[in-house]
């Protein structure tokens, strides 16, 4: 009888452990990568890093992803606008400057961008 008091609980424990479904755990790197995709500051910094590496295409994608997370981030609008202006997209740059100023009125970077991207007087852009 005494053996049954020990064997039965052990058998139940073994059965439980054997059938227990393990939930796959995300690695800390995978969790960090997911968080990075929703962290506007990380995405904007990543865009800056891409620019320094000469990868304007990846920088633009990072800025646009940041704006998809927070479309009211005037700083990211200004960063994207600077990039667009460097590429020669004056109209896109000016639109980003206006968006930046809508959310962050008086932002010096956005004001400079608006000034540099404004259509020249009397010149029709195509």
C-alpha cells in the first residue's frame, strides 16, 4: 500500500510531463527584432545608419516604416524630406516638410527643408 502512495503520484506526474505541450519561446533577439519594428526612434536611427552607408533606398524604407508606426513624428518626416530633396524629389520633400511642420510647428530642420524645397517663383515643376 505504501508503494502505491509513491508510485501513483509519480506515474501521474510522468503522464503530465509527457503530455505537456511546450510553448515555443521566442529568443530575446526575436523579441528585440519585433520591438524594433514598432520603435520609431530605432527605425529612424536605422534609416540614418543606412544613409551613412550610402543605402538611400533602405533609409527611405526605414523612415517610411517609422511613419507607418507614428505618422505624427515630425522629425522623421523631416529626415525623409531631406532624403527626398537629396534625390531631387523637390515636390515630395516639400510635402514632407509640410507634414513635419503640421506636427511640429517651428521645427528648425523642417523650416529649412520647406525653404529649400519650395517651388521657385515663376517656375513650373513637372
